[in-house]
C-alpha cells in the first residue's frame, strides 16, 4: 500500500468553454433586449412629447421667477401688493385706527 494520497486530475477546459459560450449568448440576448427597448422608447413622437413637456416646464418656471422678482424687488410690485392688502384689510376689518 502506498502512503501517497491519490492524485485527481480535473480537466476544466470544456467546462470553461461551455460557460464562456453561454455567457456570450446571454450577453448578446441582453444587448438585443436593450436595443429593442431603446428603439421602442426613443420614437420621434416620444422625444417630441418630452421636448414639449420640458420646454413648457422651463418656460413656466422662468415666467414664475420673473413674476416673483417683480413683486419682491421692484417698487411698483411692492406698492401693488401693499395697496391690494390694504384694500382687503379695510374691506374686511374697517379703517385702521388713527
């Protein structure tokens, strides 16, 4: 009887080749799915709708900023607000005491 443990030789070349082929096939399938999803999502109609929506949002924001600036920073805007508030207060609570 020999005192050396048995030597096991394992050939993994075929297994490595099989796994590599499966990964390559899976990657190709994923690439095709991603491309298909992009083609469906990036239609001219969809892009146009997003452009319109984004432009509308930006214009609304810019107009709102200009209105806020007018009422907060200009004399005319502040006077208009002051007069409107005073009129409201007088209508609902009467003339302020002298």
